[in-house]
C-alpha cells in the first residue's frame, strides 16, 4: 500500500510543530503590498503583514499559487510512488483549490483534491485529521470520508469590526460601506456550505462582545468539542482573553490562539476575530 502525503495552502492555521510532526507540505500563497510581492510565511510573517497592510496606500492583493508551482510539488511528492491528498481553502475565498485540481490532472502520480469548505484553523482540523489517518496507514477513501464528517461538524463564526477592507476589496458595495461607517455597523459572519455569509449586522462593540459570549456559550453546551481555534487581526491581547474564556468554558479542550494569515486579514481588516471549533 502506498504512503499518503498531505498538502495544504498557507492560509491554514497550524503551528510549525504541527506541520513538522505531521509531515504536512504547505504551498505558500503570495500577497502584493504596494507593488511588492511577498511569499506568505517565507518572505513575510503574519504580524509583519498586518503592520505593512496598515501603512499601505492600497489594499493588498492576494494570489493563489501558480498551477506550475503546485504541479511541481505534487510530482516531487509522488515520485517515490506515494499518493497525495491536497486539502485547500474554500473555493468561494480563493482559486487555490482550482490550481490544485488543474495540477492534479497533469501530475505524474496519484493526487486527490478536497475543497475544505473553510480556511484558517477550521481547515486545519481536516488537515490534521488527514495527516493522522495517513500516518496510521488508512486508505484514501477512508480519509476523504472522515474529512466530510469533520467538515460537517465544524463551526466558523467571525466578527468584522471595521468594514473598510471589505468595501475596498469589493466584498461590500461602497454605498453599504458608507452607511455602515456612519452607523457604527459591525458584521457577524459564518461559513456555511463553503460560503462566507453575513449572519447579522449589529451596532457597536457591545454587540460584538455579546456575539462572542453567545458563541462560547453555545460551544460550552456541546458535549464533544474536540478542538478550538481563535484567529485574529491585530488584537493579540483581546484574542488571548477570548482564548482564556473558551478554556474556562470547555476545560481540557485544546485552544489555539494565533494571528490569521494575509488572505483573511486582507478582507477582514484590523480588529476582526474568528472562533472555530469542531465536534467529534
């Protein structure tokens, strides 16, 4: 039986230790800030990106990896007869999964592609599960089936407090952006069926605090929460507080608190945070 190697993209929220221990290959995305192109995780780190984004003249532009780059990775990993399972962020957020599909069609070896339907730590839940199953010698079909189960039981809730980047990036109309800045509107978002949807428009930071408390309360009612992620843009102290609240609410469950990557940060903007968890 051939070995299965796991590939994902750099929007994933995993620690360096997790990536190394699980033997996951991460294909970097690129981001352009005022005509300078950076490679996510290689020539720019997450905290540095947020600083540069705040100083930039225009909204950074993020790009999916070139098909050739992905193909090269697939061919290198399958050269020894291994199979590859590529798990990429939701197609609605990036064309990365399509680069993966095109490369898989051209690859010399056996490559399977999965649209995670998520990004960040919510995608990492699937990547980690796949890597553990592959290490245990499970077959491709069993792993892909298990990922569907993880995906179906993953929750991603997100708060966007400054809507400028969503407006600049064309995700909200300028008129809507104008109204929202005047009325101090914030957005509560959720990922459903691979789509980022507005769950609610609220006013003021008190409503965002209430939203956060509600998500944690709902989580604490669920008996089988396996893992939690809190990702954020430029609010480290506040995110650590959220992490502590979650640890108190679901004792014994691992909670990873980290800055999000350039893709999410570009659209969500400063002050945004997401709470993600899955039930086993």
